[in-house]
C-alpha cells in the first residue's frame, strides 16, 4: 500500500467499466453502460469481475468509490438475460466458481472481499442486482430521490447475488421480508431509515469521494485490518473476535506506519505511509 502522494494515476476502461486511480490512492470505478441504465448483461458481469480482480492487485490503492454513469447507478438485470440460453459449458448456479460464490454472487460480494473500503455513490435507479452490488460496498451514499427496490420477486425470482449475506446487520428482519416479498419501490431518503443507505446526499459522488479521501489519509495497514475484523464479526463467536482483534493490533502496534500516524497527528501534517 503506497502513500497517497506516491500512487501513480492509472486508468482502465472498456465498454462496461472504467477505473481511474488518482494520486491520492482513491480509485473511481464507474459503470459505463449508461445508455442501458447500467443494466447487468452477461458481458457486464464479466467486466465487473475483471475490475474487482484488477483492484485487488492494484498498487497504491487506498479506497474505492463505485458509481454509475448516465441516469442510473444500476437498473438490475438486463431483461435480455431471460431469453438467453445457457452455454453448454456454463457452470450451474450451485457451483462455487469464485471461492464461496458463483459468478453473479461474486459481482456483489467482491466489494466486501476487496481489502480496502468501498463507497457506493448511488443515484437515479438502483434495482435488483444493482441494489445487491451497492449493498456489497462498505458505505452507501444515496441521492434522496433515487428509486430503489429489491426487485427479483417481480420476475418470480429470489435475490441471489449475495443479498441475503450482505443485508445481515443492515436491515431489520421483518422489514427485509416485506421488501423482498412485495418488491415495493422506495426512495433514497427512505433507504437510510430502512438501513440500506449510510448517508443521503444531493451529491452522492462528491460525498463519497470526500469520505474516500479521508480514509486514504489513515494508516493503510490499520484500515485493511479493520475491514478484515468487520468481515468476520458476524461469523465468529465472541472469543474468536476478541482474539482476532488482539492479533491484528499486535501486528500494527509500534509499526512504522502506526508511529507515522501518531507523528503526523501531533505535527498536524499529512502522513507519509510506506508500502507493504
């Protein structure tokens, strides 16, 4: 993990995804299928997973801001998928082709699996698979007028892109049941009360970037350790959580970056953290 000032600007782009890594270590990841409201077709699935792989190995990465171009964050599944016949060699949905996930689940789960914080900036429309992708982010900044829904039941389906794993701790059980069973639409303003938005903001991208840049100025070793601890919080028993906290802290305490964080605060200057 390089210091924010040391990260070299980098750009990756195709007809579905664009990634821009700034000198501050913040990567902007944008869905670029704006003419289709960033709906999820087969190629979109592949490009999103490729983007996640690239980010996982990107030197100097400190935080990610995820957004969509055009009128929507992501309108969910492209309806053309219903007419598509599976390839003969296409894995079954029950096959775990990406660790603990299948391809569709990886598209949403990979944001939780990234070692750095991910902030989703959500506007326009965020339906179905799009909402599950946004739920994979650590933090969600949502425009108050965004149209949102757990949409799958409309098409006779259940949420199956990691939603049930990602919504633990976000949405109250009975509220989640109502949203799934009815597929009712709600606004970004309501999403915060429901637990699906961290903040509501008229400029979600700007707010997301501000948070990401704040994170980029923190000890990168501690940030990654905190994300690992958060990831295990729901699966581990109390004793295991307590031990894991101690293990992570033992690895950070008195390290060069931890000392630099203290000195930068005391001297009121920007920290200069070293790479792993």
